[in-house]
C-alpha cells in the first residue's frame, strides 16, 4: 500500500543548466509560476565531469528569486568537503554521486545532520546493485538517464530496467524513497517514466526551449 502511494507522487524539477544565464531571474520567476515543485541545480567541477557550472555565489543569487526548494545535484569530487556550504547557500535537497564518495555512509549522514533531504545518484554505467545498503540512508535516488556533465543529451532507453531493479531495492530497504530521473526527459517519455514508478523528473532543454515553458511543464505532469 505504501508503494502505491509513493508512486502517485509526481514532481517536475526543471534544470537551470538549460536556463538563460543572462536572465536567470526571469526563468526562476517562470518556474515559480509553473506547476514545477523544485528547481534542479547541477553543480559541476570540471574534474568529475568535463564541464563547469554553478558555484556558491550563483546559487545564493538564485535562491533569492526561488519560492520552491532547490534540488542541488553535486557532480564534484570530494563532495563531503562542501556539503555544509551548499546547504548554507540554499540547497534543500542535496544529491551526491556514489562514484565520488570515499565513505558513503559518513557523507550521507553528514548531509542528514544538516537538516536537508538526502539524495544519492549513479551514472548509467554503474550497477544499480551498488546501491544496496545505501537506499535506507536517503530520501531519494537519482538514476542518471544520460552521463552526467552536459545538458541536451538523448535519453538512454536501458534506464527502464534499471528503474525496476531500483524499485526492488527500495521495496526492501526504504519504501518512502523517491526515484528521480535526469537526462533526456521530454513529453514522449515522461508518461512512461511516471508509469514505471518514477516520482521526480528533471527536465532542462525540453522545458526551456519550449515556446511556452509553463504549459510544457503542465503537459509533462498531466498528459
């Protein structure tokens, strides 16, 4: 019964990586008006992934214009050194890559102790079974449906069986855990992903390139 309820949770978290960096305030205000519930912020360090994006000053500036939680995805090495600073900058959901964690349980616990929601994520080439024992420690698992580092990539269809495998772990360890998907989300696959049991969809390019992003977000949720 719990799993049925959890699967009814449907959230859109637009990725600001695809927003207009020259006018982030306007795009933040658009998301505020929309049915999206979170703002997704990708933090890249040019080391773990071959790209660089938002830092603390940008997150602090964005936070001033956001009336919804900041869903911060750290694509950085040694994230344990910076989690407190990201929370102070405004993160309300903080997700870290398993691949970057030297002591996963310690890092996840440190995030929890900062009073925010905890997420863990893996790239498409990391086996889902590596999450055994960790799902019990988090509020959300993000399965990357593209390789972390760049927006605008094509959705990897092999994500669907990975969702099924993750759902089995969640059922065993933490039925309240949410499933998030990030990468290549659009109007074609959004309903399939929700039907597969995903709770949170990160959509970047498809939202911000749409003629009417507010309407597009509505369609992602309700088509």
